[in-house]
């Protein structure tokens, strides 16, 4: 079966930076609903469109097509007493940032702290990086009516109710 809108694609991937340093590698297949549902990056969908099980590809993705450019304004230094007493670098906190006339929900990662202040970074960990995805399609099937109506995969490696 060819990858097209409303198919469920299973694939293994290796994610590297532009210099070839491995960032992540799938242990289980990544499974997503193909066809503009926002379940994977548009560049990956475009590269896989029309392909079949067994297809392999390397897809280069620039920050503007992935996790955005690094935004220094999303790095906040706050008084230490605004956060819980027990802290660890890497902890995440949800917060709001002004975005034009709106406020936008952002996940901040604690990057450093001392007795007086904490530094929180609201950028995605991969923001600003040019990325390389090595892809290997392991399965393609038709999506169920329920998966299409919900906009995501159900069952193994997908969403469970």
C-alpha cells in the first residue's frame, strides 16, 4: 500500500544534528496518521508521500520547518522563591508568555539555578537546530474511520483510550 492521506505509517527513525551527531533513535516504531493531521513534521510527510513499506530516506529539516529558531525572549530568569523548594535541572514547568495580543502556554525547562534565582528556557530542546532524520518505513495500512475522525492513530504505539 502506498503512503497517502488517511494511511497509518509505521517507521523507525534516527534523528541527528547537521553534523551527524545522533540525538535520538526509535526503539519502537513511530506510528502516525498521514495526511496533514499534524502528527509529524510536514517535511517528513512530504518525503514519504507515495512511498511503500521498505522505503528508506534521509530528510534534512531546517529550524523553520521543525522546532523553530531559538528565541532568547523565551529564556526567563526568575526569583528562586517562585518555584518549589526541591529543584533539579531538567524539570519542566508550564507557564504563559505574551504573544502579540494573546498569551500562549509554554513548557519551560529549568536549565540552571542557585539560592537566589532560576533560569527557565521555553524553547523546544531542538529549537534552532538543523536536523537530519534517517527513516525506514516498516508498515503502511489504511486508517480506520475512528482514527480519521479523531485525527490520530489508535492501538499499538498510537493513542489508547
